[in-house]
C-alpha cells in the first residue's frame, strides 16, 4: 500500500473458453503420442480450441462481463482495462475492442505482453495505478488463443496448449488485500520459448528492402523451461511469503500457471504446501498461457472452494523468460 493509503482488493472474476474440445485421443490421431503419455507427463486430458469464428476479444468480453457482474459494478465504472495476451486479434492491440464490446466507455484500455506471466504482471500493474490513486476500478484480463500459433506436427509442444480467457476486477480499498508481489525476467534464456516473427526481404524501391513475413509457430525447449519453472517459482513465492510475513501454513491456495501438473506438484512440495491446496484445471484446459491463472481462480471461486478472506499464493512463469508471484486475500 502506498502513502496515499489506497490498497487493492480483487472483487470479481469471470472466465470463458471455446466449446470445441481437443482430447488426448484426438492428438494421438495427429502425432506419435498417446493419452497415457500426455496424462502422465502433463496431467492434461482436454483443451478447448477456438473455432475460426471465435475471437480472443469475444472470449475476453464474456470473461470480463462475468467479473464485472460479480464485483457488483457496471462496465461504465471501469477506469482501466489491461489485457494480458500474446495472441491478440489485432497486433495493434485488442483491449480497445473489448472495451467496445462490453461498453466500458469510461475506461482507457491497452494490451500487455508477458506470455504466461502476463496475467500476473497485469495484476501487479493494475495495483500500481490503484495505489497511486490514479484509477479506482481496473479490469485485468488474461486471454490467449495459442492454438492459432501451434505447430500441429510437433508432438513436443502441440499437446500442451489450449485457448481461453479469464478476468478479474481490482478495486481501490482501505484494507489492502494484495499482500506482496515480485516480478522477474531473464532474457539470456529467451531462446527457450518463442513465437518469433520471420520476414523475408521484399524489394521496395531503389535499394530499399523491407521485411515481409509472419510469425513462426511456437518453439519450446520443454526440458529447459521445466527446470527453470521448478527452480524459480518456489523461490519467487518464498520471497513474497517472506515479504508478507507469512509461512506455508498461512497459504490456503496455490494458484499457479497451469503448464504441467508435475511442475505444480513439485512447486507445492518444495514450499511444503499440501497438494490438496493446488488449484488445478489443467486436465480440462491444458496450458492456456495468460488465461490459465484467472480461469483456475474463477472455477474455484464459483464452486465455493475459494472463500472471501482465503489467502492465495499465485505464480505465473513462461516465455521471456518471465516469472512472478503475488499473494492476495480473495474478495
Ligand atoms: O507455459 C509456458 C511454460 N511451459 C512449460 O512450462 C513447459 C515445461 N515443460 C514440460 O512441461 C515438459 O518438458 C514437457 C511436457 C514438454 C515434456 O515432458 P518431459 O518429461 O520433459 O519429456 P522429454 O522432453 O524429456 O521427452 C521424453 C521422451 C523423449 O523421447 P526419448 O528422447 O526419451 O526417446 C521425447 O521424444 O518423450 C518423447 N516425447 C513424447 N512421446 C510421446 C516428447 N513428446 C512426446 C509426446 N508423446 N507428445
């Protein structure tokens, strides 16, 4: 909390996922893999995949409306919209389209890209605008449609990703409920996970040449990212627990980016947090990148597992490499 005395509370959440489901058995028809291998190595069974007529903006708008309704405010009360995504419908950004779709006419809106850490980074960014007193009601959305950028012939990565959107409403309050946070980057490992632009030279005029191309499909060194996550995520959460003067026993729920069930289990074990406190929806949604944390949160809030006042330790990690942690009291 800053010296103006403005804290932050997360007062509503919502989510949306496409209807079409891609199962492990479907994937086994496409590449040399099996339901058993995928389930044992990742914990995944299904992923929801956007059809050509479904957009990231539409999914995000549904999630946003759910969060706004739960918070008990109206779209016109929103001051700021931050859309965390790596897969916007429009490279100029999709936050403004969402602002239009939900009628948040008083909000300024922009995109933020930090891959699978995006939602967490956006949440922390929202807290900064709230703590300075600049904005009171901030809508944070994490959404990705990575299925657009998957190499469907690469069995080491195509089994992992699904599509979805999740959102939360953050509000300025006296009693600060964002207890601590930390954000980190390591560009020296940037090559581990990429969705790179690739352009060929296109002669323009005289001696001038421009790049003309598109984005290559996702490439990932799975083992390297796995090792990074298992090392850095517990470290980041330990730091935020220390800053918040909390121990592992104080944590009610562990809310991690849903990249691999084995990563979540290993992080919980290192932190001495019971496996039963892990909020996981990985079996149903796979890795939905920036959407995974708010999707898992929304399900747990709506089915009554997460209750007002529960202490949640969240952590996102992924391409960049980026990672971060935030501890907050729900509601
Ligand atoms: O959201 C961004 C963050 N991303 C992540 O956190 C991903 C982190 N990485 C992972 O989750 C895991 O590394 C994977 C799930 C991607 C892979 O699991 P792994 O236990 O690290 O497997 P591996 O890469 O060590 O591969 C083991 C074997 C290899 O065969 P050989 O060389 O031992 O003969 C692979 O070729 O499994 C093979 N393999 C597969 N077999 C069946 C790799 N992918 C598959 C597959 N089906 N889909």
